């Protein structure tokens, strides 16, 4: 197996090599940007979905699924929204040999699929809040270069859509979503930035957009997801009204919360290293790989101990893989490190006789666990591994976001930058030009690495209404 | 709430009324035949999927996901297959405003999406068997009347695709699939027919097709799924070859196994009754509903006991719903019976004081369980309910498949018929004409209700090579 490119100096090449070598995707499918979820990649995705489902359902959201195809006339109802997607939707124009009377759009997101139905579901204030989510694939006709998980044409997507009685309740739901994402990111071991996008960069049709980003190599950033407050922007064109307790008819205020397979790309990008992928335990396709070490004189001990250990861990609910193939142990270690498995159990004659096993985690830390407390020992090691991974990511994050005081500072940024911004569009654009990227927005939550808040706008120098903002170069 | 139509005399009306009244689907979405999975329906679907995943993975299959869009040229490679689907696929012809160079088909099934990639995955006999499955939505431009779950244009679909070293191993995989389906159907409490379809009715491109059907009202039948042996019919056009141990290059033999949301329709159709839906415990969105009964003098006892019971059952892994609303108990009983919940716990003052709860199952059988063994008591009642439901379905099945000895017998069939068939196409078509339906095929597994095997062909009268076959009127 060829060595991986250097993550520090050739980040994209490294990323592409890792997702391929770790068998996470197969991009040889004959439509560009539509990739195959391999067995290994699908396991990671299933675990990712499970974390999202657990956290969103804990906040009172229920799963639904709306059709993938949206009639052209429904799609066109909210003008800003349609403008935002017009150039990147796939059109279904024929059924069999018959041209369709009304062409259909393959959903790029589901506002326009859901809201005509929400208008029928919501009648009274007793029907509110309506908090539903779906995990489906969405489709975008990408014209930019595609990248596995990060920019694809068929996207594995999570979207929550809610209807609330008024603007304040919708604001509350936005807050609840930020909390749910915080708990998800804890499981992914990912520190991130939470910013409110500038008006010129908000989602098509939104009143405002709060987005989650991570810093990547250099000043690059990657958006992980977003939460939108729609006010009545959609409920008016789609007629989603309810009868209030006083008998009046009112429009609901809406919110949405979107995440995607890009999270998997972010997990690989942030945690991966020179040896390959590194998965936090919640996402790892296998949490543990068990490797029996067979010497010429080892007898059946190691294999039997390895099988028994695998079986016990499986019964304890662990995702565990026994690698009893006839390769040498070094080749197995190499493969499972490349695949990012958090823990490796090594079981040779010594371990089989000594009734304990050697555990090596994906960060290279070694220890032993007595077989009679295997389940607890593995659980503790996994928790410890997640903590160490989170800490490593936090340290890297701290080096990736640095303050800038003057526009000139931004020119050759090799990190994402914290800047002061007065909020004017003109200053915003000056910042974007200086960094040759984007003003991601004003900080909505504290940085994971506390930095002193800027007191002046980096562009015009005023201290009036200055906010901490983030500038970078979005991928 | 209006009464349901009579299941016996107005079966379709009854079915449509139940799926709507039990909130399983919303068919008001503005594309005909594309329905919304409501929160309640989605819960049933998720449970259905879990049963399929459990049983197929127990036979060594792993999940993957291939793209939803298939390039026209790949779609056209296997001639029989494309002929079978040509009139019912949706075509994607534009991305944004740009006509696509190669039009894309929305997958009606995934042979033509997967097999170009299988050709790259399979190199050596060591890569075999390749057993993978996916649960995705498929699309068919249905021109017949659509029915929720039973005939829709966006179909929630399970499909296993395998590659085997030779015909015998593929035959073995077909057997394994029949076993997996038997275990699934046990969870669904559904008796069914397993037949080998006549050649003129096999799947487009298959060597042979084995299908699962259930009898419905009258002589009607509903296909639940199918297993296909492809031999080399697809591996040749798609070039899926491997190097055998002797160094020769050989084509793989392939099989597929398909199931769909139609299973949910079948569960509703078979188990439902005059009070609404009836779900086997494995599929029920809620296994248990807890109803506190509040009298004027009942105090907080019932509500507290109900909350505690709900909490305990939830911690024991049960899907449980507390209905503490202020309607009268009768209205709640009515609603949850309509929704098919297997068990209802009634907790009034007497129950709260007596430290036991009343349990009524969806078949109307009543009992009590002491609170100190609530979890075990509920588990036993659910198992008992499933057994009773299975028995009830088996009894109904026995009345739905009856023998016929002469063609004239078939004319006004009010049940599905067991007939003798010599295997000739001519006799087959005579049978189809006589019953004004289809010859489903020859029995591949014994009937759930043992019937004497016919000794002569019902059409030509010969006893040479006569097989037991099933005739009916497929929906």
C-alpha cells in the first residue's frame, strides 16, 4: 500500500487518499459526484444517523418522510428560495415515454415539498409546535469540483422543519437546535464555530441563518450544517395558518435545521492523520478489532481467547470485528489503523495464558485489561480514547483560529481569523476581499478557544456596535 | 369518527379508510401515488425495516447504498430488463437549465446501478460470495390506480443483490433468502404462499423467479416480494467475472431478493378488522398505550401510577405511549384500537390502590398484571398476542385457498385456488383465462394449510409431471 500524502502540506490529496484507502466510498460510479456507500462507509453513516436521531428526538422531534419529487408549481412559490436553487436542481420531465404535464424537481431540500402539506396539518394552536425531521437523500446539480462527503450531487441529508406559534417560539427552537448540535458534536469529538451569517449569505428565503463551521488546513473552513429562522417567509406563500386561542387566524413562524454526510467528511478531515482515518467511538464502523497473534508454538490458545473475547464484546453491544485471517499481525495493524478503528485487542500466547489482553488505541496508547473485566475495561478505554481525541482536536482548533487587527493582516492568512466587524455590508465586503474568502458571520456562541474580543471594526476602525466575527476561505 | 366500511363486502374501501383513519399515510401530497410518511406511519416503517435488517444480516449480508440515478447507457445494457421497465421509469433530463448529455433514470430497482460497480469489486474467487443489500426508495411511473403502500410511485424498497461462484451457490442463496423471509413473516404474523412464477411472468432478466403472495378478499392476491436467480444473465452484459482457483476467468451467478413497503399494506390488510388496524408487536408504532382513568374522586393515584408504569416500560426497551389527555377513556380506547396498538394498560383508582393493572389486548382479551412484575407481564402478554394474531391469520388463510378440480370451477372463484398443472404454457393460459386472473406459479414450499396435492392437470387432464400450482387474481 502506497504511503498517504502529507496532511499538512497536501491536505486535499491526503483527504481523497484516506477516504479511498479506508474504503469509505467508491467514486467510480458512472455519474460524477454520485458515489457508492460501501459496506464500511455505510456502517459509519448508520452510526452518524443514530447520533442525529437520538439527539433530535430528545428535543421532541418526530421522524417523517416526504416524497423526493416536487411539482414545479409548488417549488416556485417562494421567490427567494427558488432563485437560490434554480441553477442546481435536477428536472424530471418524462414518465416512460410520456412528457409530464407538470415537471418535477428532485428535492434539493424539502421546504417546498413539506409546506403545502403542513398547511393541511396545522389548523389550530393545539397542533403547534409541529417539530418533524427526515433523513433522506437530496440532489444538487453541482458544477464545482465534487469531493466525497463534502460536495456531492446526491447528498445524505438530515432536515428538521418546525412550525411555531410566533417569532419568539421559533427563536426558542433555534436555541434548542444549537443545543442538540452541541451534543451531537460532543459525540463526533468535533470543536466548531457557530456564527450568524451576514445577510448577503443567508439561506434562500431565511430571515436569518446560523451556521456551524470547522477550520481546515490554512484559512479554509467547512460548513457542517445550519439552523434557519424563517419568520413567516414561507408560511405566507404556502398559507400555513392556525386559529389562535382568541379565534384569530395567524401565520406560523418556521425554523429548519440541516445537517448532512459532510459531517462524516469533517470527522475524517479533523481526526485523520498520517496513518489514515480515526473515528470517534460513536461513529466507528467497528469500535474494536480483535487480532489473535499466532506463533509457531502458540497452539489454539490465542484464537480461542480471541473468539471468546469477540463474542463477549458483541453480547455487550459493542461493534467488534475479529480479524483471524492468515496475514501477519503487522499487516492487520496497518489496515485497521488506516480504517480508523479506535481500539485493537492483541491476543498472543502470553495474553491467552496470562488471562489478560493488550489494548492499543488508535492514538497509539497501550495498556492491558484482565479478561475477567473485559467489557468494563473496553468501555473505559473507549471513553478515554474519545476524551483524548476531543482534546487533540481542541488543540488543533486553537491553532487554527487567530485574531487579526488590520485588513492587511488578512491577506496571507494561514489560519481562520477572528476580526471585529461593525456590521455594515461595505466593511463586510472589504474583509472578504482582504482575506480572499468570506465573512462567515458574527459569533453566536463562544469560541472553543477563548480569544479576546476585538474592540474595533477591522475595516473602518469604529468601535460602535462592533461584534466578534469570523473570516475564512470556505471550501 | 365515521364507521369503517365493511372489510368482508367492501375490502378496498375498508383498506383505504383504515390507512387514513389510523394516520399511517397522507395521500394529499400534490403528486398522485407519492404519499407522505406521517410520524405514525414512519414508526411502523422503521420497525418493519429493523426486522428486515436483522434477518438479512443474520444470513451474512451487509448494507450498502448506490446512487438513485442511473445513466441511460448503463440502464440499457441488459435487453430483457430494460424492456421490462421502459414504460415505467422517470427520466431526469435537465440539470439546472442545462440538458444532460446522458439522461438519467430514477432507479426502478438497482441491478443496472450496482452491476457496473460489482464488475470492479469482484476480481477473484476470494471476493465471493458478495452479499449486499440496500433499503432505499425506488420510483415507478405507475399508470394503474395507486393505493397507499400497495401500489405507489415512490416505493420504500429492500433489495439484496448477490454474486456467487456458480449456479449451485446461487441456488443456495435463493434457499437462504426463502428462510430469511420465513423468519420475517413470523414477526409479521403473516402466513403466505411461495410459488415459482411461470416463465411468462418472471422478472425481467431472471432465469427464474420465486414470489411470496398472500390471499386477500375473494380470489385476490397480493405479491409481497420475490427472489430471483439470474444465472449469468446480468454478469455477461456487465462483465462481472472472477479468477477461479485454477486461473480461469468465470462469470458470477447472481441472485436478488426484493421486498417493499407493500409488507406494511399486507399487515394492515390481513390483521385489520372492523375496529381498525392491528399491528403485530414487532411492527407496532407503540406496543403499549397506558391510559389513566380519572374519576372525580380518584386523586393523583392513577396518573402517578400510569407515569411510573410508562417510565418503567420505556426503560425496559418497550415502545410505549402514555395518553394522559383530558378526553374520556372510551374515546382513547377507540383511538388506540383504530391505530392498532397491541396492548392497552388501564389504570384507575382500583388499579393504583391494588398495585396491579388491567391489560386489554387488541383482540379484546382482558387480564391483570401485578405492578411488581409489570415488565415480564407485558412481555408475556405481547408474545401471547402475537401467537393469537398468527393463529387468527392462519385460520383466515385456510379459508382463502381452496382446491379446484376442473376449469369450470375456477370461473366464479371466491378464494384463491390450488390446481394441478402439467407445466405447459397452453394449459397455464387456459387456467388464467378461466379464473380471469393469473397462474401465480407452482408451489415452492408447502402451504400453511395442508391440502391434498392435485394429481391431474386441471386444463388437459394429464397426470404426467403434474405440480401443485396456485391461481388467483393479483391486485
